[in-house]
C-alpha cells in the first residue's frame, strides 16, 4: 500500500508552537509521503498528497510530552488511475475549495513493543473524529523513519455521494515520514 490518504490522509500530518530541542524533529519532505489506497469497481485506487506539513515532538524514552500535528492540503491529492480525480475534488469528495486542509492532532502517544499509537483527532471537511494512528519508528544516527497509518470510514467524514456505491466504504491511509532530530 502507498502512503496516506489524508482524505486524507490524514494523515495524515502538524503545528506545535514551541518544541523542546531534545525531542523536536525536522521532516524531510522529499523523502516523506502521505497517501491512500481504496477500491472502486473492484479496482485498486491509490493516491498521494504531496503537500503536507508535520510538526513532531517525540522522545521514545519519554512519551509524556509527545505530540504530532499534521496538515494535508486536500487539493494536492493525486489519484492513480486518474479517472476518479474529479470525484475526489468535487463537492461530494474532499471539496478542497471549501475545505482546503485535513488535519490530525494527537492527544497522546503510547508505545507497546515496536508499535507506537498516536491517539488524536482527525478533521476532514469540517468533521472531527477520534482516530488512532499506528506506526513503527526506527532512529539511526539522529534520523527517524516512521511508517504507519490507519483505516477510516469515508462516510464518517461526509465523503462520497449516493452514486459512490461502487466505492469501498473504507480508505487505508498510509504515512512514511523521515525526519532529523533537531539540534
């Protein structure tokens, strides 16, 4: 599966006012991605959202202050195959002209073994729902690589019209984030 559909894709993605230097991360956007995968008429549809930002504060040894806030630009979404692009951009879809951003803000981040869970609020098209983003994290020489995602029900966020009957009710959102620990 490809990275997150911030449908975002939500990945979505972050805005924290002041981050402690010891646990703040600077995202390498060229190496990172947010995307989605779903099914329409039995065909796999994948998408990418190349315009996103993420503010991350995370110390794996002390998650008490950890926070992720991510923002995905809904209008940057690109589907493959492209036949459904206009559906995603339309009023019944993400409607980026009225709802330009999808946002995820974590409330807590926990760890069990090698899997982290960021529990927070995902907002798409003005609708906010609780969402758990699960991910793995590998840190080597000050560079972190996180891979994860979640599955969302598109109708929970008002995405899809009556004629979307052939579109799967679920969308898999995937994120791949590479970041450097801030000095």
